[in-house]
C-alpha cells in the first residue's frame, strides 16, 4: 500500500521561473528604464504622484486599524452580567421603536 505525500511536489521550473532577474546587469536595467520612459513619457510624474497617494492612504488605513485595535485592547472588559443588561436594554429599545398593534396612547 502506497501513501500519497501530503504536500504537492513543486517542480524545479516553477521555483526558478523568475531566476532570469538575477542575470540583469546595469546595461539591462538602463534599457528597461528607457523603455519605461518611452511608454509612460509625460505621464510618469502623474503615475508617481498617484502611487505616492495610494501608499499614503494604505499607511493611513493601517495606522487607523492599529489604533482601533489598541483602543479595543485598552478598553476594560465587561462582565457577563453587564453584557446581558446591555443586550436586554438594546432589545427593549428596539421593541419600543417598532410599531405596536396595541397602542397605549389612546389613538388605537
């Protein structure tokens, strides 16, 4: 009886698919830069500006998420009794906000 391996076998061609990048020297990088300048041309400052803005927004989002997490960690934990009272209070306010078929204000 043979057993199959749990992890899939990775072929050598899959691992070295980006190995050609290691062989690019300074002349190759210059050629790539010239081609990029020809393709983007006048839009290059605009592209760089939009990339900078997106990176700043991403960092801002990460910072906001981190502060939210830190605030939640610093907030004192509620006891089960407090959680139960809060849930009851919320349910009561939700029920009172809904229209009741039996009105108590004399209009029914």
